[in-house]
């Protein structure tokens, strides 16, 4: 973790603010944390912006409810937009229940404490909040590292494939962006959209196990050669068949050549029997392949490629996903412009 930590406290009464700071600073836990004071919500918002601009982190915000001009709930709502991950604590009397209810319902509030506070409760609550915020940040940093490692792994495997003459990194980004766009357009859950974006580029890793002269053959494949190409699905699955690997990644690798109406390979699944992540990537894979040059074919214009996708609605592709893609297509003339629009 980097950046100095700050706790920002807001109260219109200076004496309360200083007593709050004193309570915290008397506990060694807060030794390395800077406790900043503001006498109004506006001043506190400025303070938050200054701290963030300076590279600081704000694990916890503490605000009084009853203040002139901007009340505590209004301040915490605005602050939430600036620092969504900071845990917010409201100091309030029983008469302010409606403010507490509104903040809880907006998923903004971490805890509320009644005034006058109990010293032990106050220090323990803020300490617990700081610890929880630090743990959340660590988890996010680890997730970020996993994402980078996965992308590095995909890049390495794709480079090993030596299938594409173009820049491997761009191919990976296109499949990731397009798959995420289709998934998002279809209203899939945000977490699943992120995982599809992350793992979609893995779909063809099994091609490392297919002879390069077959993958790069400029003419039609004979049945024996096509049977070998189909094996990339099984080989890919074997490469990532580890219990630590996300099932979303495995499903994409194993099922991205299945067809909605059946008759795809290798498992011969159909309809919703095909995991949705594989149904998404199969559309992105075909659209990307059609619109880009390969050793055996010229690139197809975007409009023609979309017409192919539309024709395959209900045959190769999930009709709902095709509809979602076509309904959310930015007004672009080329595949390159589409990628730029999805950035
Ligand atoms: Fe494939």
C-alpha cells in the first residue's frame, strides 16, 4: 500500500473537533495516521480533494450530522462520490434517525455513533473502520495483480501461438473489449462482465498445441487438418485445468466453438446448456476474425461482418446476445472505429 493515510473529521464546533482528534491521537494505533479537521462540509470536501490530489488515502470519514449550511448526511453523500471506498461514520442524536436511514439505504454509511460519544466506542469503531478499509485495499491490490498476471500469461501464450502477424497485445485487447461490450449490453452482472473481459483472450490458448503449418495454411483445411484444429479446445482446457483457475476461464476455453442450435465442437452443447460466457466470446471471436486479415483471407468490412452475425442469430449464436450487440452498436463505420468507441 502506498500514500499517507488520513482521517477527515467534520463538525461545526471547534471544541468537539479538537476533542475528537485528541481521543484518536491518544491511541498509538493512530500514530501514523493524519487526523484532519474541518468545520463545515464544504471545507471537508475541499480537504478530501486536496488529500487525493496529493496521493493520500482516506480510509475513514467522520461527520457530525447537525451543522449549518450542509448537514452531515449531505456531506457524506457528496464525499461518497469522491471517495467511495472510505468508510463513513456519522455522529448523531436520536432525533436524526431519518438522516441515518437515508444514508444506510444509499449504502453510504459504515456506522453511526450517538452524541455525546462514549470514548471507548468511538476509538474502537474508528479503529475497526481503518482496519477494514486497509483489508479491502489489500484485496483490491491482489485482484489487480492477478489481472496483470493473467494478461501477461495470455500475452505469452498468444505470442507462442505465432498465429497472428499483427501485434498480439492489440488482438488480446480487442477480444477483451468486444466480449465485455456484448456481456454488458446483454445486462450480465458487473462482476461476470469483468471476468469475461479478463478471460476472453484465453479462448484460443490451446492453439499452442496445434501444428503451425495447419494454423497458417492459406487454403482450405482437409478433414484431418480440421480435426486437429478442433483439438485446440481440448488442449486449451488441459492447459488451464487447475482448481485455482476461475470456471469462467475454463468455460470460455472449452465451449467457445459450441453453437446455439447445436452442431458446434467439441462437446456438442446447445442453447443455454452452453455457459453464457462462452456464448459471448464466440460472437466476439467470429466478429474479430471476420473483420481482420488472416493469412488465408482478406478483412471483411464491419457492416458485412455484422450481417453475418445477424444471419447466425439462433443458429451459431444466442439470439438475445446478438440482439443486445446490434442494439448497442455505436454509430461507427469500421471495426477500428468500433474498438476506439469501446475504449
Ligand atoms: Fe477457438
